[in-house]
């Protein structure tokens, strides 16, 4: 098994030792065995409260306990695997997955920086809370509770940190993590209806959210207060599930632990989302009101996450300490996926991709974060796939100290990025403080937008990231927004501060010509964008119940099928250089459909018709490799993955065999290879224009990972 996944939890807090207590001695594993077996440990003593623990290289320890007492730290140099035949709970100050014998206790930096990934077949240190092909089964729970421990640095701990090892969190799969109301839910009602097929695997006791469909109106105080003060989104527990049929429609009624306080729309194609936040693998902070924990992967790590729950994590106002953080991993974690996970009540974002490429974030639910939710951090992130995710209540925060991009005010966007060369499909953003979706780059003395960007052949070259188009931006939706549904390029007109205390827009850049004379300056991409052959292409975007549905500071925008409904403004103060709109629908617009278009940089010679050119090859990731039959280690392999492209993909080839699509345009695919006796799996895609992917995804086949 080469793909991995993550999810775990934390709740209580053991009494810390006195501040002047000496650091406890290191308890090391003696052999393979169960955590609770004294014979597993040197000295014959099972690690208890306050213990420092090391699982040594070559040893596999199965965690089989359920304990509210906090272990100080665990250094995993071998394998720590959670039992699947019982409920487990580990309360701990720090877990670090790192090769070698150094059991130091920093919860952010890695003391051992491998120059390259391990050789194929070389054992990695591993934390396995389920695996993708053998998750923690339904009916069992695995919880990691990150607790403050006296003597550990509270800025970096508590934490789970993967330093070049393997970290997997996989709970019991559920077919759909979120759906939409089948019928309107009204205030004082304690039941909601959803499609029966979408609620399979949902259980009594699960926590759900019912998304808001009534935005907070009024602009007077919107700069200073948060939607969290009067949210339209509500959370409840399921107390009973009952089938319901209406003609041919098959639905289920979810009975709630208390009535709803507001109305939730479900008419035509505009329906409130209903999401399940509960998973059976949990990572959480033991004291949500105290010192919170965080999780992260470093460069050359491996592992994936599926159907796990991350709750009460994130250190507010602290750089790099997010609910889940892929930290400067580059292409070293290509193929890693986060699927079906839930992230809620985070004090510092949900998922951060920092300098990461070729990751898959799919079917995840984010609810309540301080700052942006699904966040691409430094402007070099490309070829990531964000598909089918739900972002609810990304809330206003403050800029973080020493953050990479100085212009980001962290005002709360469901999805936020500074490099558009990624794929955003089928995502929904609801009731965020600032934007549903926001692309933002501000050039100036403190930031140069020319960054080293990964090319199709695997090399990097300097590129102005404002000029890069989407790989794909299809079928996304935003509603219940007090500000922007989709903000493509930022906005701050006329030097007016975007928030109290913010600096006004900068002066015209050095060398600016006559296009700046006599007009106001505006702080955004400054009219710089893709060329006419590679426009921002937006297909089937839907915005409703918002203030400003769509704003573009960028030129070269091709909109195909935009539906704006029940909004204060439709297309608001956009730079319309090289903009084309087809199948644009606007209805129930209160103020103006197209309001105050602004001049950009283009002169008459630049304002040409868009003529999109398909010369970008697809991007492919292998997300999983499994033995078809675990009892036959040389038998067939099942290989699964995802691909994306700005046009249609016609084939994916894996080791000279064509994969079959399991979703349209090979958004997901699968292939069976006849034998596991391979050195590697190599996959690439080809699109309808004949562009063939140059950088194949090559996954070495490690016999140990396949159980051979």
C-alpha cells in the first residue's frame, strides 16, 4: 500500500508535572509487540503518564490502549500502528515520525533532514492509524488527543509531525461527506431531508452542519464584525434516521437533537449543504480553550488521509501551526491525497499547501476557521487538485507574523491562492467573512510576483504568477456571502484601506506609463494577467445570496455559464480588458448587474478576442497502489489516481496499460496491472489536443509496502 491517509482525535488533559521536574528517561522498544505488553519495552515497564517513548528502527508496536493520561512525547523511528480490533485513545504532547535515534522534542522543525527520499524498499518510520486499503473499521474509534505537557515548547507543541517518514490516518469510508437539502428546512423544525443515497454510512450520534442561506445584510459594520456573531449555519446531532419516499424520490429524514433556529433554502438549483463532520478516526486538541495542537508533513514524507476528523486544532496567530500543513514539500509528496476528511473549529486554517504540487484534496469538509480555509501559501503551488470540497465559515483573522505573502490580510476566504495553475472543481463555499474564492497577488517593494514555477518538463523557471491561468475552474459555487462570491485578482480602489488600520494602496509602480495618469490606483493584480491564448476560463460558476457575486481585477477572462441570483451586485468593478461572457444569467440583482467597469492596462491593440490555445499537458497523480488479493503478493495490482487538464483528457496510461475513467475526463481513474512483481508504477495522461504529459508520476514499488 503506497497511498496513505489521516484522521484522529484529542479531548482531556492530564495534570502536568511540576515546572522544575527533570525530563524523564527515554523508554525504548525492545521488540515487536503491543503497547500494553511489558515485554515490548526495555526495562519491562509500559509507558505511562509523562513518559518519553521511542519506537526503535525495525520494531512495530501496536497501540492497543485507551488512556486519558498524557504521554510526554513519542519518537517513531520504527512503526507505531493503531489496533483495529478495539477502540483506542492516545493522549500525547508530541508525536514525531523521524529516522534515527534523536528523540528531541521540537514540534515543528525536523532535526534530521534527509537529502532525498528513501530508496525503494527501504523501511520508513511510520505512524499508521489505519491504511487506505485497511482503514480503522466502522464501529471502532481511534483518537489522538494532543495535550499540553509542561516543559514542551507551547509554540510548536502539542503536535504530530512527519519528518520524512510515513504518516497515515484512515477512517471508515462514507460514500458522501456532504450533500444538499432535498426539501427546505424551516426554523423550529427538528428534521431535515436529504437524498437517501447521499446519507449512506451516516449514523445516529453524528454531528452535522446545515449551511446558511441567508447572508447578513447591511454594509455599515461589515468591516469590523464577523459572520460568526450571527451565523446562519447551524450544527446539530442526529438522533434518529428514517427513510422517506415521495413518488420515485428516495430520501431519509435526519431527526435532530434540537430544532433549527433559521430557515435553510432548498429551491430549484439553490439548496443548502448538509455535511457530516463526524469520523471514527480523530485528531484533536485535549484542551480547545487552552494550548492547541497542529499536524504537519515535511519534505520527503509520505502518507495520505481519508475519512478522518481534525477538530479544535490550529494555533491562532502563529505562523505554520495549522490544523493540517504540508510544509514546503515541493513535488516530493506527489500523489498524496486528503479525501473525505473533516476539519472544524480550527484557530488557524483547515488545510495549508505550502510550496506543494501534485496533491489531491477531495470531498473534504471545513467548518469554522480563523483565517482562510483551504489555503495555498506562497504562490509557487501548482498542479494541485481541489475537488468536491465544502468550505463553511472561514472567518476573519489577522496577518500572521513573518508570513510569506505580505499583502494577505487573512480576512477569511473559503479558498485562497496566489498561483492559479491548479484545478478547482465542484467546490462550494458558504458564509465566509470575506470571499468564497479569492485569487490575490499584489506586486510592490515588499513582494516580487516573479517566482520559480514548476514547468511541464519538471524544471522550474521564473514566471510572473499573475499571468498563469487555471488548469481548470469548473462547477464551483458560493452563497450566503457578505462580500465576494469569486474575487479574481483582489481589490482596493482609490487607496481606500481594505480594513481599519490597513495601509492605502501603493503608488504607481516604477516605470508606469500614461495608463496611470488621471486615474485612481488600485491594489490588486494591477491589470496584469494571462494572454489571450491562455485566459482564466471559468465554467458554470454559481453565486447566490451574496453581496458582490463576481469581481475580476485580472484581464483575459472567459466566462462560460455563470449564474448569479439574489445578489446586491452582479459583476462588480471589474477590469474588463479581454473579458468575454457566454451564457451569463443574472436575476434578482438589487443594485446593478454590471457595475462600474474599470480601465486596465490594455490599449486598443491589446483588446483582442480571446482565442484559447490548448498547449498545456495534463497533470496526473497516482493516489493508491494495492494488491488485489493480499494473500497473493505477486498477483495483480490495483492502481488508482486522478488527472486534470484545461480540456478533455482522452487517455491515462499506466505501465503501458490504459486506465479506465471512474469519473468524467479521467478526474478519477483505475487500472489493474497483471503482476505486482514490478520495480515501479509510471502514469501519464494525454488530452484531446494531443498534449502528452512529460513529467510522469513514477511510484517505486516497495515490497514492504505491499506486504511482501
